[in-house]
C-alpha cells in the first residue's frame, strides 16, 4: 500500500507540474486543456480538475480516477469534478495499455488545421523525426462521453503519429508517459505553425516516404545514443 501511495503521489506531482509546460509553450488559454498520467502498474490515472486556473493547480487537487473515468472516492481532490475530457482519457488508457500519458490542448495552429478537417502533411524533417509521417485528422465527436476517446484510438492505433487532430476541436497527444505526451503536444503545435506558414508562402515540397522512414528510424532508435549503441542500431538495419 505504501508503494502504491508513493506511485500515486509521484504521478500527482508530475501531472500538476506538466500543466505549467502547456502554459509555458502557449498551448492553452484560460482553463482549457489537460494532462493526465497513468499510475504505473495499476488501473488508475491522474487528471486535472475541471475549471481550475492553471496557477491554482497543485498535486493535492489533481484527481485520481479509475479506467472507467470514475473518481476514486476519499482521495485528495475527489470533491471536485474532473476534466470534461476524463472519459476520453479513460477510454485511451483502457484500450491502449502501452500508453502512460494523454494531453489535450487548444493550441492555435493545430486547432486551425482541425477546423479545416485537414491533416498536417509531413513536409519537414522534424515531423518525420517525431511523428513518422503526417499528423492525422480524427472524427468529429462530442465532448463529455468516450466518443473522443474512441476517435483517438481508432485514428492512432497502428499509426506512427502520437498526435491526432480531432475535427473541429483540436489536438490530443499520447505518450509512454505524461511528459512524453506533453512533448508530442509541443511538437505538434510547432509543426502545425511551421507548415501553415510554409503553405502560405508557396507550394509544399513532399519528403519521399523512404526518407521519412529513415529519419523516423534514426530519431527514434539512434539519436541521443552513445557511439556504441548507435553503431549497434545501424548494424541492425
């Protein structure tokens, strides 16, 4: 029980702190957007409360939920309502057990692509590195039940991208951890902005699929490794 309590406390602290990254990178306004994190090895996750200003978020007012999206009674923060996207996050965790973090933002450029119902084409190497191809569009879905979660899972399952633009709504990102999902949200908005500006200036130049594949492999399996690890990875190709 002590180990479980410690694990929950660690996720509460991380999820609370990571909301500050959404503000720092300009991905949210007012109280919109949310970060959640799975408690490792459990059927529990932590998510922000609904309608609470980012400056007022603390580990203690994060909300602990089960994978049905129900608040665990008697836990810190349980007197508040969880984020309106809780059912969507819960659906992702139930159906993608490898996922440890989910993020939703209302970042301007990504929302603009979502408003057009248009995927972001993979025309810059940074997108190839991070997402391994285009950032896809998910279906229109109503907030409040698990419809958004179903759309996220249906779109991203088997897809390299860790970001989806839900039509007329905005980006949701997934990751092996909450921090990883936040990184994907930051990179999604960066790609959305850059590709938008490029298209306004003139025609986009596609990257051949084999080059996208090579860039993705390098970034995901070689970049940042030691020389010996890098050599082993290249030998395995």
